[in-house]
């Protein structure tokens, strides 16, 4: 197989390219299918059937289930190629989700909600460790950003490979095993146990990154801003927070349609009743605020075409569950993702926070194709510039 050229740094091109993937448990099958479309279009536009998403992105960011996808897209196999193709990630969700989140009887579930996590996480841990097999943050084929939260330190721990080679004082414990990072970022409170581990002398006590950033896009941009400020040569020629020179593709995992919860019913809720909606509100609310900020800034700078956010707000109560891994629900999520591709591109209404179709805009499938064209063109120009400057 002919070697695929490595993506030169942003300094050789025009823009910084970022892919961001939200958290959402089994709903990760939605961005997995969107990624299949993106990978397919990258192959079509480049003419290279072996092209992978990591070949065209400077940074891939993911939280929780999105963090697991990020590692799958960027961890190397024995040939120094991405460990998973996009279709293989979708297959992972279909095959492994029922084992990660096995059915529970109601009595045991209530007992677990009161006294311990709903699931012990053992199957998830073993599956992640098996596939990522000793690989570390520095091994990824492109830069990645995965947020977690350290409950003992009561502050975020952001695993960013951007920091590894450009800072003399790299944060202790940063270059951790990808499996440990993924288990930590996906440890959703009440669903899965917190994840304590040691990396060298550094002790970490991690829970789900969705606690701070279920949509990690803004963290990824902040990491870029830091590198520009610190004069990282890979970003020479860029100015901090120059959104006109950022291309951002952001895939959500969907959220529940309105009217499922209401304040009258919630007046009667106690700790047990609040457990599940509290997690959902925190995750969905934080990702909306990130989209609100990014949509505002890209719009204000006249760079809306640089930002593609694909999200849906029509999930049923069952589909919105982080852990409903029945065959029926997984199939419904897959069908919804396929339908999402044929629907019009949407943008957030900054007054109402609702998703609205872009007037005269393309379908999501066409919008993904346009982004693939931008990514392929950017890589081609960088490679040409590198050859010219030799």
C-alpha cells in the first residue's frame, strides 16, 4: 500500500483544522455515522480509498464517548495507520454497547442508583484496554484533546497532545495511556465508577469530561490559542483567536425533544428522581453554551462557513438515554443518524437556543462534502508549500 503523506503543520497552510465530537454514551453511534460520511467524502475528493479522517485534521477533540472515538480515529496500528476506520467505529458501538451496558432489573438498578454506579465498567475497561493496547497520548497520528475532571483535585484535567512537544514544563502525568484517558473521560457519574490510576508518580482520580465540556470544541480552540501565544512554530503566522483561520467540524450526539420533563412534576422529585435528569441537563446545557459561543463568534466575524455543527434535538426519552443499548434503540439511533444526513443544515438561533434550518442551505450530507473539499484542498496546499520552500 502506498504511503499516505503526513499532514504538514498549520504554518504551511491557511487554516487550522479541528474536528470535535460530543459525549453521549451509546448515542456515540450518531457521530460515528456522520464520521462515516466524512471519511467517505475525503476518499472521494482525494481519490484515495485508503484516506482516513486523521490524515486531514490538525486536532481531533472528544469528550466521554467522543473521547473514545477520538482515540480510535488517531491511535496507530502496526502499520502506523489509524487503528479504526469510521465504519469500524460504528460496528464497535453496535457490537460492544450491549455488553458495556447490559440490561438491569429494576430493583437492582434502583439499589445501584442509591448506593453505587449502575454499571461496574469492567467490560468497557477491558474492551478499551484491548483495542488501545498500551498506546500513549504521544503515539496518536494527529493532535488530540480529551477533557476529563479530577474529582480529588476538583479541577479539569485536559489531555492535550499539543502540549507534549512544545512546553518545557509539561504537566505531570499528561502522557498517559490512551486507555486510561478514555476510561476516565467516560466515567459518567451514577452510570460508571470514577477511575483512579497512577501515571508515573502522578495520581489521577477522573470522572466524565462532560462534567466540564460535553462539547469539547471550545477547549480545542483554547489549546490552539495557547500554542500560538507560546510561539509554537507549528502555528507561526497565526494570531490568537483568529476564527477566520479556523475550520471547525463539530458533531453532536443529539438531545431530547422538549416536553418530556416539566417543573410541576419535578416539584415532587427527590434525590433518586433527580439523578438521571441532572446528568442530562448538565451535559446538554453545557454543549448548547459552547455552540452558542462559537456560533456567535464565527457569525460576528463573517466566518460562518468555517463552522459546521451537526446536532439534532428530536431524540425520544429512550433514545436520549446514555445507556439504552437494546437492539431496537441502537437501530433507531442509527436510522436517525442516516436521516440526519438528508436533512437541512441547521444553526442555533442565538435568541432562542433552538436549532433552525439554514435558509437556502444544503443538507448535512452536502455540508460534510463541502468540508471534505476544504480539508483536502488545505492539505494539498500545505504539501505544495512544503515542496516549494525546500
